[in-house]
C-alpha cells in the first residue's frame, strides 16, 4: 500500500478552473474538451489521407454526398455539415477541429419527470478531505472544487467544537477556513503519539454502518457545552468538520455551510444532497440546525412538498420539483421496536450482537471497540442521538441503520440505507431480487470501506448495475473509479436517469432481466496523437514512449447471476484489456494499429464503460500520462477525435485521431 503522503494519485483540490477537472462531468462539456485549436502536421497528414479515401466513395462537394458520409460512416444525422461546407479539405479539417468530430456523444437533456429514486447521482465521499484518510487537510476548497465539477451529493462529518469559535459575524471569516488559535498552534507542536492520544481520548468515529445512539447521561459535574443562545458569536463553541479518530485537520461547520451556499448551484440547477454524519452533542446539533437555516435560507428544503402526507408515508417527488434545493440526508430512528437477533458480521461490526432498536427518541445499540495508539482496546464512545429539529430536516433522505430489506423501515418511501462496499456485495449475493426491487423504489448509498486509507475507490459500475443511486467516491483521488464517474455523468447536471428496466415504473424483478444483454464487437484504430501530456515525473517530451491501453468495464457473469463477484467489487481494472505497441514523443504515430474486442457477451450499453489510458513505457513501472473514459452508448463510431485528461484529471490539448467501429447485437 502506498504511503499516503507519497501517493501520486492524491493531492489538494484544484482551485483555479476546477470546471476543467474531470470526475463529475463538467469538464467534458467545456469548449476545451470538445474542440482542437490547431492540427499537428502528423494529424493533418493522416486526415489528408482519410480525405482522399472518403472522396473516392462520397462526393463531398455535394450536400447529398456529405450527408451520406456522415450517416453511413460517422453514424450521425447531419451533425457538422456547417463545418464541411463545400467539401474541400480545408472544410474537412475544420470539421475535425470542431465538437462534431468528438468521440463523445453529447448528453441529452435529462427527463426530470420521474421520482428522485430513479436517478444515479454524482456523489462524493469524505468531501472535506484534500488527500488521504489519515493525515490530510480539511478545506472548504474541497467543497468548492467538487461542486464546481458537478458533484450533487457531498458529505459532512460533524463533531463537537473544542474551542471558542473565531468571530463569525464577519462574513469573510465564514467563507474561509477558521483561523488557527494559539491552542491549535500548540497542538501542532505535540509529538505524533501525543496527538494520537488526544484523538483517541475523545469520541471516535464509528462506522457509517452503525446506528446513531443516545449518549449516556452526563456524570454529575461533567462539563457541558454552553448552549448557543448568546448575544455574541465569539463566546460560544461551534461544531467542527473533520475525519474522526485520525490526524486530519478540522474546520468550522459554519465555513462549510457558507461555501455550500455560495457554490451549490454554480454548475447545476438540480438538487444538492448534503449527507450528514453527526457525532455532536444535542447542544451542538442545535447550532448545526441554526447554521444551516441561516446560510441555506431559501435553498434548504425543510418540509415535504405535500404537507398533507404523514412523515412515514411521504412520496418521493420528481426531480423537477426539487430544482435549486438543498436536501439533507441525516439519521432517523427505527420505525418501531424490533426483536433482538444476531447481527451478521459482514453487515456491521464483527461479533457484535444487535440490540433492540427503538424509535428516534430511544435508540441504543452496541458499537465496535476502537484500538488505541499502543494497540490497547478502548471502549467505544457512544454516538449521540439525533435531536428532532435536525432529524426532521431529512425530509426525503432519512438515514436508517440497515438490518434487512424486510425491516419495517425498508418500506418507508423516504428512507436511505448506507452500506459499505463489502456489506452491499453480501446483500447482492444473498438477496439479489430483493436488492434490485428495493433500489427501483428507494434510495441506497454505497461507500468505500474504512480500510481504504489512501482514499482509493471502489468500482462504481458494479454498484450502479445493482441499482444503487448514490455511489460515494473519493474525489481527491485519480483512479478507475473516478474515471468511470466522469463517463457516467459527462456533460450532465449530475443526475442521470436510470435505464428503463431499473426504474420504479418497470415490472422487471432482477438485474439479470432488467435490460437487454448484447454481444459486442468493438475495434479501435489508432492513427496518431498530438500534444499528449507528460506524466508527473517526466519533463522531456522526447523521452515519452506512449502506448494506448483500452479496458472494458462490463457486467460480469457473476453479477448477473448473484454469484460472488471476483474481487468483491474492489478491483477497478476492466474485465477485458488490450494495448497497442509503443510509439514515441508527445505527437505519436500509431500507424493505424487496430485493437479489437470481439464477441464480448453480457453487454448493456448504458452501464458498460470503455476506458483509454495512455501509458509511458518504462523499464519498471509504466506511468499514466493521459486518459479518457466513456459510457459505451455515448462512444460514437467513425473517424473521431478523442480528447484526453492528464494524470491529475485536468482536460488538456491532447487528442488522439481514432476510428471506432462498434456493433452491438442482441443475444439469441
């Protein structure tokens, strides 16, 4: 496992022009990602050869000839005829510099008429972190970054404040990170062991799979946080945001609320889901409610749209109904008492018995013990109960501890189950029909397991194919998970309508029958490239030795048949992989080499992904120079320009001239 501080895939969020950074789909919609300023001599040479060949078969000087070429070989309906004009080579070259020649099919406007559980949502995990899960910074810039990149579900882990808050009457203070007080400066001087002891001496962060619990009654004389009702903001302790039980830095909850207010709807008009992990006392929760009301006034959805319906029978509204709204996801109590029963070790803390779970005002359960810095076992700190004022803000996203798909709360229209990748895979294996049916009507959230210390990601397509709407990813890391997320949401507003068989209007009962499965024949001819970005450790263009690696992320036989999935959904590598020979320099000549995927079974176009990686051929370990990823149904056939992102996910001037041939046939 890479040392977090040395991991090349981790880094602080891009502050300048985050909309050019991939992951959430905004970068692919920018002009830079769709057009080419100047064609290199090598690419122009290949286009001249292609122009001569096309001219032999189509009369490009006529409108009819142009339209025939576009329809038969480019497989598009007249798009780009304005660039082709008189059919000369100059116009032919203009076409390939325009967005019409891009390999990515433009996103269609989303149909907003369905209930919100019918969509996949571009989602972030531990949004506040800028790097690894152990020692990185927390920053409001991380929220700004993902929101400007199209993220529609952010996470906030909230803990009790430790110090008197900085002056919050100053709006500028609220917009940035809190100042460092003298006591914080002193903390930074402490040894690693002492800092760990400080961390482990406080309430530890329990797993997201564990339910909220009531804190035990305070001992007589125990210090309590002063209630927030004060004439001055400067004389109270306010909640903070951090990754509990780690050395990650914290910031004020107030500053996060201010940043979300300022950037929530800069890149999308569709609703933003704020997922709260609450570790605060009741007094601090009151402050949380006050701050959310203060900063999100007019944006925060506080009551159901239909006030006549009872809280446990509120129907989910359509996406259209919630435009420009902030929706809070927060824990609720269970609907009614449940008998004690053994807890499956894969769905909660190992070896812990499930206690009786009561209503929101009386919830208790056991949680796993934590391990201190010297290896000793420390008793778990109970998670606090959620006060009514905070709990009721989860209007359409009420979090419940997962027990089973048959539990009473699993029928509440507005419930959400959050499961780790491992737990969700077990549900997929033990009750695939139940899981698929649940996810057609109700929300589910998948998140990376806690042992992903370097902020690596799960394989999102496995969970999307199970119907999971909210697949939370670490946006601060560049890996296959984030590349697929970019492909899923490319050019959209962060909510993508599920395939027809996955919607609540469908009568399909399993993932296997929900959508047609096809056989795929796919070939990619690589002609040339230009302006290929260098890997981070490379500084000489002449030393770059690029080759193209293509991976298919396809639904496996095990997924369709509810069998144990190889790697348990962890691996991000495609099920099929091929690569080209090595070329030279940042303007490589691939010589028309063709890579093929023939007779690939079990393909569903909306949920299959094609990933391109340009690797630098090295003696020991090949470095990633550039990449692109596409949903199969949006990978356009024909002679195309394939635009590339660098290894940090930023769109570049780099492109590949390729020819795509794609045949999808119904299986007999």
